[in-house]
DNA sequence: CTGTATCCTTAAAGATACTG
DNA sequence: CAGTATCTTTAAGGATACAG
């Protein structure tokens, strides 16, 4: 987008995640990688995205170390790195939200483990395993907090 | 973006989620709503986004029922709906990924519960509580699967 | 304070032709 | 097959002025 603010500069891990992934296409490519697609043409067919766009996204995902090129240079396979595989909770959480709120309870795709057992609904929990909700979650400055972040968090209305 | 494909038409809950949220700005607005911001000007200051853009995003989030306008029409407060609050796992998963992979282990913000207990790292689990990884997750057609989706899933290389 | 209305700029998406 | 190189289009984003 024109004059787009560099999200990665915001002192916020969420913004950094958004900046690293790039855009929706990138996320859908990652999803396809989880599905087992590895070839340029496979992504292209699956997503129907223009080749130049796909090329650029694959490049940026490779630069971000989310995907790695394997095999020959002329016909590489794109495979998830550890960093890429670590995105599974993000994709599953997004998919489950879509299943619940955007698919009228009729999900197009079911997620299971290798034995066909269903995936549990993801929930936020504290270190004792208790569920944390929007009402009980809190945000505190961390070790990487900038002065601005500290000030901002202090200015928040205490919930 | 120009000529942007309508992601919401892809028979995929992830794409529908992306379509509903709209873009990165929308997700950051939702994050701010979790932080407790409710006013137009608060979002504006926090994100530094142009007023017309913010206005459009708030509108589309309200249309998507993720935010609700409360109070007066002239000076509404924007608050998360149940649908919006249900996005917490998505935001936390994204934040945790950023903390781990984009913040060199020095997260700017720590997530806790109301008592200050840390949030656990989110993981994908099956219905027996066992962790499911990129290697063991599977995708099967669901009740809402289109013929295309079924064909596509069948064509995948069995992992 | 909370927007709406313009105008402008620019980058992102698509189409397409071409190359190794 | 896997891209690269152009070209065009168009809509998203920013700035700013104005309104209720």
C-alpha cells in the first residue's frame, strides 16, 4: 500500500509478526505449506495468485526464514522451517475463529491429528492451566519495552 | 489493493477470517480494544493512522460485529463484542510467535492474567490434550466443504 | 471530539510475454 | 517448470480541510 507505515517499527510483537508475514497472501502460502504443498506451481494453482506476486511472496517468506528453498535452484521445493512450523498455533487459532464465527458452524475443513482425532479449541491459559479471557488478560511492560511502550501501558485505564 | 481477490470466497475458514478482519490495521485496532481503548482519538493516537482510514476500519469492524458502538452517536465508545473477544487466542498466538521469533527473546509486552500470572505458550492439542505439530496435523473435508475443496484435499500428497 | 470529504501519491495486484 | 520483466490499473493509505 502507498506510504504504508512500517508496522515492524511499532514496539509490539503483534505488529512485528504482521510485518514479518507481510500480508494475507503470505499467510495463505504458509497455510498451503502446512497442507504439504512445496512447488511454485502448486501454490499458484491453489491460490490463483499472479506468478509475479507469488514469486515476491515466496522470496520474502524465504528471507524471513519462514520457508526454505530445498533441492535444485531451478526447481526448488519450498518447505517450512522451524520458524515457519511454529506458526501452526496462529493458523489454527485463526481457522477456528473462522469456523465458529464466519462459517455458520459448517467448517469447510476439519483439523485432526495423524490418527484422525479432532483438534481441541485453542484457548489462552495461565501457567496453572486456567483459561484467561478478554476480561482477565493483562499487559505489562516486558524486557524489550521501549520508554514509549512503558508510558503507553501506564496510561491505560486499569481494567 | 488493486484488483484484490476476494479472499472471503475461498472455501477456507482462514481466508474468511482474513477477509473479516480486513487488514493489519484492523487487527491492531482489535489489539488496542483488548488493551482497553474505546475512543476514536485513543486509537488514533495509539496507532498513528490517518483519521479517514481509522474511520473506515472502525466501520468495517463494526459491520463485521467484531466491535460494537456504545453510548452516544456523536461520541461513541468502541467495545469488543463476543465475536471480537473470541479473537483473543489469535492475537495471543501471533504475539507469542513474534516474541519468540522476532523479538530476540526480549518481548516488549508481557501477557499475564489478572493476578499477574504468566500466560502459557499456546499449543495445538488434540482432544486428549496431546500436542499436535506441523508434522502430525491433518486436514479433512468438513461439512461445509465445497466439491472443489474435497477434490483439492484429495489431491494432496498424504503426509 | 468524531468523524466526513477531497485530493494526491504510490505501491500492490493482475495480465502477459518472455527466459533458462 | 519456475520464475523474471513490463505494463497498466486501481484502490489503499496519508494529509488536510471542513462539519456536526
